C-alpha cells in the first residue's frame, strides 16, 4: 500500500470532516494550493482548538494564515507577537511547560492539532504529524540488513507501518529477529514480541510512534506561531522543494548503488545512479521483466558489479525472482550484450578486470563458458581487492582515490528521450550540467568513505574459497609502483589528511570533504600517479594472463562449484 493511500485510510478512520462554508474566501495566492490544503485551512480556522486566534482574518475577510515576524508596519505588524502569546496560553491549558527553547512549541502544536493529519501545500499528500516516517537513521539500518538488496525500494517519506509491512512482504519472518535492533534507540528498549506482523504493527502504532523515536520524523515540522495551525505549510515530502538544497542530497543518496563504490568499479556512477532512481519512478513500475514476468522490476546491471563490470547507465529489467536467480552469474546473453555494447564504444569492464575480460570474452559460446568466465572474474576480483589493500597499507590514499572516478560528481545528468526497449533502458543523449561544488564534494566524500571502508571490511571477512594470484613478477611491478609513489611527499594532495581520516572507523564528514577537495582530477594528476598506474596496469595484465591460463582448470569447469560472491 502506498503511503498516500495509507494516510487517506487513517483520515477516514478519524472521521475527519472538512467543513464547507461560505465564510472563507481565500486570498488569490491560495488558488494554486491543492484542493486538500484549501479544505484543510477552512477546517482548521473553524475548529474549536484554534478559537480566538488573534488577527484570524485580513481586511479583505480572507484568512490570515501566515503571520511573518518581520512586519514593521501596518495593522498586522504585531500579529506574530500576539499569536506567540496565544500559543503560550494554549500550552499552559494543555499542561505543557513554556521554557526557553522551541520544544514546547513543537509539543503544543502537535497536542493541539485536532486530527494529527495535514495535507502538504505543494503536493497535497496528507501526512501524519506524529513521529511516524522512517528517517535517514532508520533507512541506513535497513540498508545494512544482511539480506537487504537493491530490489527493495525505500520510498521517502514512508510511514513506518507501511514500511514494516512491505519489509515483511519482501523478506518474510526473518525481519522479526531484526526489528528490535532496527527500532532500538537510546531511550526506547524494544520489547520481545511474538514474531507476527499484527503484534509488531500494534506495538509500533501504540507505543513506538508516541515515544517520538529518533528513527522517525514527523510528517511536517512545527512552525509556531508563523502558521495558523502551528506547522509548516509543506510536509516533509516536499521539504526539499520548499527548502532548497537542504535535503535534496539525502534523498538522492538513497538511489546510489553502494556496491559500485564497494567494488571500486569504473563508469559514470552519477549517471548510473540517476538512471536507477528514474527506473524506480512510477512510470516504469509496470514494465515487465526480461523473462516476461510482471513488475515491479529491479534495475539489473547486465555485467555484474561484483565481478568488476562498470556501473554504467544501462540496466535491464528483472523481476525479483529472476534477479535473485541471476545472483551475479554471467549468462550467455549478458556476455553477448556486453560485447555488443563495447563494439559501439561503451566501456563495460573496469580497469582491473578488462585484461581478463579481453582475453576470454570471445571464448564464451554457451551458458557453461559464460558461467566459467564469471567464476574467473570473481577470483580476479579477490586478487584485486587484496592488491588495493596492499596499496592502502602503504598509505597511498590520495593515489587510490584517483581510481574512483570522482570527477563524475561534478555534473548533473539528464537523459534525453529515456525509454525501455526490449527490457533494457535506452536514451538518445546524456546531457550534463555542471553542479554546485558543495553537492559534488559531498558525493565524492561519500564515495571515498564507502570505498575505503569496504576495502577494510573485505580483508576482515577473510573470504573462503578465494583464489588469490600472486607472483614475483606481480610483486615486482607493485614494488615499482610503490617506489614511484613514495617519491610524492605524503603531505601533498591531502594524502596525510585522508590517511588519518580513513584509518578511523567513522571519519568526520566535514573534514573528509575538505580533504577530498585536494584530490587531483583526471587532468591534473601528478606524473608519479600516472607512472604508478602503468606499473599497476602491468601487474593486472600478468594476473589476467595467469587466470586466463586456468580457463580449463578443474576449479572453473567443475559444475559443483558453488558461488560464494
Ligand atoms: Zn508534498
Ligand atoms: Zn522475471
């Protein structure tokens, strides 16, 4: 159920009746407000809870909904102050202590509100004013669930009850084991409840939401005494539009594919993430799966990210079942598609798997050989992550960061004539527009943080079944690279700062942003970096050759081999 329908249902349950009366003639500017908002204003102004609101009407007879604090003259220059006093009295009536801060205003606005539901002035969506929408904290926790995958779309804002219901529909009973940890806050101990949906929804509705947990946000922020009802006109759904730039970043980051950062893959990640976000758009939700199944579908990278294929703005539509069946395997159709994409000029394989891909891509003639190439690429990836960690251990953080394609973040992208053809995304042109530096820097810092964190997690996990290729020839090349890199003073290009920040578990986002600004872009990299990359490229080529020579090895042909990706 969508949030919107969910909220409507609540409204009906509360027998909310908007009044229709002829007292109200709304000011001209309200004409463009959604009908729901205009009805809501009428309802509030007539409601007993707002009785005796000072200066309720303008001279024209219109409702005086807003009383800004900056009026210096005119009949209503004191309205703001008068209403502040009205709210103070209201607080006292309701037994709420009026103190220095704003907490009493939030509290009073909420307690006084007759329905606790309010439409948004921009989109008309009716939302719950109580703390009931999953915020960034909770979304992050959900995304960290071991079984969470990108086929589960987290909408923002989504009511917690609807979100828990959808998690249950998607992942079944196992969510009950995780709910206590998901919902826990420093002030709320989650109880041991029966593992069933009704019990949990009941507890969340009756206990958790009223406790105003830090995992949830209210549908609208209070704005006493500026607005008649004590709330901002826009709800959190449109906060980014009303309050430009503030939460746009947060919303967009939900669309990023973390795995592209974790596996250090190439590709225009900003374009790919943007496209991924667009696919989640309602317009494409009905699109059937590649194998003809009904949607909603997930955006599948045709070449798996986890094997080192690029994060490119091209996806095929797979339903959830087909997506989990694919499970990072390579199919013949995938390989054929990727070869064709290369033929027209796309870069499909990242720098660390291109050599191996090039050596063996033409040997793929059936499902078995496609799968076999996938297994080789998987071991190749293990080897590369090990190599990257070796470079980390020598402290070359800035150098490594130049492998992350950070400069893609300098542009916003637009797709000209985006459409779906044969279950694959298509567009005529990719248009780019330079972005504000602040947003670009935030995106870059995030990519750097996630990428280095993933590397350190990668070693911690100690992959079973991994085959890592190493040889004297490889080590010689890497040593050459170190020799070249060691000549760059560690204080240059923010390397010391990055090394310090990224060695910590949870680096300060602000300091990281400053350090990231010092990372050279593709056109101003020092010669040492370029030379070191050539050495590393040689090492990659040697490794690729060794894997390629194992094409007929038992390890890769044996059918019982299980994927542990
Ligand atoms: Zn809205
Ligand atoms: Zn399917």
